[in-house]
C-alpha cells in the first residue's frame, strides 16, 4: 500500500492558501479628527436694540438672520447650514448679564501626560475657588485594530470623567448628559487624536477631577486604544457685561471654514422714545407708527421703530451716543407732525400685482463712523426732506 501525504499551504492548487489565492490587506480611512473651535465676539450696536430679526418658522428661527460668509446659519426650511455652533446674544440693556465663556475668560493650562488604565484612574485636584470651568484634554495616540488578515480597521474606547467636591465622599459623573456618564470614542485614527471636555464647576472647593477608563486594557499589540490624560485648563470667567452694548458671541467648528468667516446680522435696531398714543406695526409695514386720539405730550417706553422723526429726536437728546441736546430746547410737537407725515401711506409706484402702499419715509441705516454733529443732523433731516 502506498501512503500519500499532503502538506497544507505548501503550494499547488489543492491546498488552502495555495498559489493564486493571495489578497492585499486594506486599511480603512481615518475617521477621527481633532477639532478646533473659533470664538468671535461682535459688537452690533449701541443698546438697547430690539434684537436680531426673527422671521419665524421654527425653533431658533432668528438664526436665519445671521450670516457666515454670506450663508444664513439656518435655511428657509429652518434647517442648520452649519454644524457644532453656539450663538449668544445680548441686546444692550444696562443690567444685562455677561456672556458665558469662552468669550471673556482667563485660562491656565496644566500638563498631566499620564496614561489612564482600567485599574488606575488619574486624578488631579483644583484648589483655586475662582475657577468657573475646567477643560479636560485627552489624547489617544492611535485608535485601530490590525486584524489577522492584515486589514486595519477602526476601534472604540469608553471613558468617564468624574468630580468630587470637598463636601462629597464619592465621585460623581461630570458627563451627566451621556448614558451612564460614559463617552464612547469610536472610529479610526492612525495618528494622535485629541478630545476636549468642558466641565462646569459648581460645588465646594477643592475639587478632585478624575479620568476613568471604562474599556478593558489592550493585551495585544494589534489593538491600539491607549488613553492619556493630557492636560487640564482652569477657566475663569471675567464676567464683563458690556452694559448698553448689543453683542453677539459665536462659537463654531473651524473645519467648516478656511479662515474666520465674515459675519452679517439682520437686526431691529436701537429702541427710541415714541409718543404715548403711538403703536408700532410689526406685521404689514414693519416699524411704521400709527396714532390714535390726541397726544398728551408724554412718551411711552422706548421701542423699535424705523420712523425717521423719532430716530432723529433720539439722536439729538442722547447724552451717550448722540448730540446731548437738552430735551427742553426741542419742540416735540414739531417731531410729532413730521412723524405723521413720514408714516402716511402712499403708493409704492409699482403696477399690477406689485402695486401697494408703503410709508412715505422710513429709516434703515447704519451709523458706524464719527462725524460733525451738524453734518449728521443734516443727513438725518434730509431723509424726510427737512431742514435743520
């Protein structure tokens, strides 16, 4: 009897892995990118203004009146044109609250550079009671799996960040908006990837901050998911209110722009005093004033209008940004008569379906440069064909 032996993988067509059956390993594209954010603080106007124009049509529909590089933040369907942005607005009141960070902050970064393992969380203590927030930065040198067939694919790792204040005996989860306070970082990165976590501190100091690795430690060199507590940054809010200044604070993802984008805002401007018997139209002819009854010479609370007469009156009497003319030296009834003339409805000069009525004169201007008082007054009175 003749015994025949086969050597598996030695070549030939019969054995597994024989000639003609080889394949080239593949590597998945990197899907994780470290993200930076740009923070911009814009001064819109002397305050108090009525605010950013809200055309309606959904939650935060006023975002349609904010433009980055001439693109509205929200489209006409109230859908976001950008991702990962935050907008904060103050209308310029005397007692307005300060903008939340990061627009008015002092920051102090401290390096840690310690690897976090399953059984060895890394803790640091914050002793400065003036610190409002903490930014914790984690580094993952690489996040990937080298499979047995040579393919390189993505991986994931789970971490927690916890805090313990002076009056507490146990750590609590700082990422409390996530399930179980756990953040899962998933994807593929062949190079160093960093992620920041912003934590608001609201307890009794000192406070311990701890980074915990939830995932098991890697036991194979083919699997990479090391997590390093890179640094923490103590953030102190300066809490500048900028009273009487209308402000917008923008925070947006820098990946969507090649440089800091241009910003434009559609607003309803400075509130001015108007007669007690006046009503401002907010539907058909925005900003137009109508009157009822006889004016008794008193004014109501300041409101927004595009009536040239009362905008000029406000510019004349304002001691903060205007001419500072004593109100007693002005004939307010002259301004009342001019206002009636400006707000009278007249044909818009169009024909057919576009024919309609509109106020005789309205004011929609931006004054953003200094000039001689008399020149500005003359320019304003010229709007309603007046003479100062």
